[in-house]
């Protein structure tokens, strides 16, 4: 159906304006982390916010107030989890993954790669994207907490940026 009536169309327009403005307000109040991609938990919250927005806009069964409450709850729970992660180290380890070293000094770390389900081709691609043509020129490839691959080229001295990476 192309057009179901003016009332439905006006509802979507009005709810879109209200929900969008409310979501912007909630995100501004909750801080930059609300849309950060720091780890898998943050990504899930971002996707959930988008899904909630779509549901509020298009579903006649969900009132604006219910969607507004869902936005606040998602942002509030994300804030609480990040605060508890900082306060209690054990809680942080429970909800956040650690970066993992997948390649060191140009050599694949097969056990780590198998545990994280990463292929050599994916590592090679990340190395090429970093502008490095030879694996021997790679000091490390790290699977970050957000699922991205970081490539560290060879450098003089100690690689202090790797101190928090699980080996």
C-alpha cells in the first residue's frame, strides 16, 4: 500500500519530531560515550537506540512516552555499567573484553587468532590498510575491544601502547 491515510502520516511526522528531539537531548545529557564505539557493549547500546527510535516512529503500538522512557533507560544503563566498570575492576572485566595480540614481530600468533576467530587474510588486510607492505615491518596487530584491528609498525624503543594488550 502506498498511502494508508493522512492520520498515520501525521502521526509519523509528529512522533519523528518529538522522538528525534528527545533522543538528541538524552544523548547530550548522557555524554559522548553514548555513541562511542569503545567496546561491544557500547555498540549494542547504539544499535538498540536506533532500533528503539525506528520502533517508536513506525509502530502505532508504542507510545512516544514508552519510547522516551526506553531512550532514558538505555542511556542510563550504559552510564551505570561504565561507572561500575571504573569503580569495580571485576565488573569491568565481566562486561568488557581485553585487546588481544594477534601478530607480534611479523609472526602470526595462531592460538590467539584461533581463539578470536580471526584469519591470516583479515590480518593481512589490516596491515595493507595501514600502508605496510611487508609483514616483517609489523611490530604488532591487535584485536581491539570494539572488534577493529590496530596495526603497529616497527619503532625504536619499547612499545608502551601495548602494555594493556593480552598476549
